[in-house]
C-alpha cells in the first residue's frame, strides 16, 4: 500500500472544505420558488364551494406570479391539498396528513385553510409547532381564537407554543355574530317556537347552541333540540340511514315548531331530515347558516322547497352583490378565467391570498439557523398579524388582537329558484 503524504492529505482536506462550503450555501440558497398550500374538501360534498375557493387562491397567486422574500424575487407555486376522507366529508386523518405534508413534503411558507372549523383544530397545532402562518377564508367557530366563546381550554389548546405564538388568522366573521342576526330575523318573521338540530361537528354543534341561546334572547321558545344527527349513517343510506332521518324529523316535530334550524354543512345530510319533515306535513320555515348557503344545498331540494314557508341562510362577510368596485372587477375576472360565477366563499379566499402575499413582501426575516423558509414563517406570521386597514376586494378591514377580522357584516339569504338570493345585509354586532 502506498503511503499518502501529509501534504496530499492537506490538499484533500482543503478540496473537501471547498466542496462543503458551496454545499452549505446551496442548502441555504436552494430555494427556487415560494410554495403556498391550501387545504379544502376538494372531492367531498362541498366540492363546488371548495373548488371555487381553491380557484380564487390560485387566481391571486397566478396574477401576482412571483413574490419578494428577503430581498429576492421567487416564483409562486400553489399546492392545493384535499382534506376529503372516505366518508366524502373532511377527515381528521387526512387533514393531519395535509398539515404534515405542507411542512415536510412541500416546504410551504403559508397554509390557506381550512373550510371546516373541525379541520382547523387539527391543523393549527401541527403548524403552530413550526410557526407556519395559517389563514382561513372559511372557519367561523369562535372558539378557535376567542377566549370565553368556546369550550374547555379553547382557544389555548390549539397553540402548543403558547398564547404569544399563535399562528392562526381568519378573514371571515365568526358565528357569535352570525346567530344573533339569524335569531333577530326569525323573530321578525313572527316565529315563536323553534326546533334545532346539528351535525355534531365543532362548527355545527356550536352554531346550534349559539342559535338556541339567541332565539330565547329574542323571545322564542326552543321546543325541540338541539339534537345531534348521525350524518355518516344518513349518508350511507339504507334502512339505518332512513331510520336516523325519520327519528330526527319526528323528534323535531314533537314541539310543533314554526322554524327548524340546522347547524352544519350541506355535505352532512340535512336534506334527508328536511324531506322527512315535509313528508310529515311540516310547512314552517327552515334556516341554516353559511354551511348550507350554496347552490349545492338547493339542488337537493326534492320539491324546490315549495311546501315550506321559506328557506333561509345567513352568510358571513360582504355578499358578492355588495362587493366594492375592486370586488366586482375581481368577480368579472373570475368569471372570465373559470367560466362560472364564484361561490360566496371564493371572495374571502382571494382576500386571504392577497393578505398572504402582502405579509410575505413585508416580512423582516432574521438571520439564524434553519432554511430561509423556516426563518421566514414566523416573520411572515408577524407581518400578517399586523394587517390593518386592508383594502382588497372585501372593503376595508383589519385584524384584531385575536387575528380575527374586524368586519362584522352578515347577510340574510332566501332560496329563490335554484339558488340563495340576498334579501338583507345587517351588522352582526
């Protein structure tokens, strides 16, 4: 064996060192694009709404094309993740997988989502651990952010790094603003007796409990419910599904309600109960919230709702028809781009993307260990939380101390023909 001289060893060491330095620089400078993730039920029962929301996010990112991060320009890449599970609704395991994939597989800077509030409580703590900003255009359950409005230790249980390092914001008003508007409107209709059911999800059950309290505060009596339904059994169909829907309808009718209120989403089978109510001679009002205020709900009406006194739903945020000039211009561009009108939740989805882009541009990124994206996440989050007097397509608004929108606009919508139609806009305060 030939002996290697000390000088040769020094040269080998020097060459390896020179090779390692560019490798380290490559690791730090390997970023070639900035990825933005979303998580929505793209294949589920809320498919049309979720697809429209995803389209709006994609549109905002495509229109800007690239973004400045830490003084450098990078192309934007959109990663639409689907949190639909085997049931056809959002799924706990899938949402958790999406959040982990946003960190480990896609190296995303910001997570736009979720639509379902129950999904948010799964994703928030996973993303909180790496300080990835999460901004929702759809969650309305107040307990995700507002102390004293949820149950147990909400909202602190969702933020393992502590209250000062919360990573979640949202651009839509919350349900404690939505249900008072619904109850006041029901009282104006002359309703004195209400029945309430829900889908047992975080969002739906929360709505039902809030509406029950608001109904009483407005002089009404809750004569049945709130009762929870096994929506998975209903969606499976068969004799057990029919029995579930029938029993729920019979329980609701025991108190002879003049209005039946549903807390939940279209994808969780409220139409099965509604049709059972009609089959048993119910002719009163039916009401829900933003979870059913979509064309997909109306398309499931077996008789167009002709046997009821009226079907109503509240919606959070500025209605499409009342968007300011910038919003109407966006609406036209959306129609040209996708060949269809946007869903009501597409506008806040586009707004969430705009807020994200501005926060990235404004982020002050500190030097330190970790990749650029890892160091950028808390900086973008800090910039996002400072959003004030934002004037995108929804009209002026700011984030408050909980990173909730200061907007309090709630609309009342009625089924007319094949869709919900705006009939009134109120303040949820």
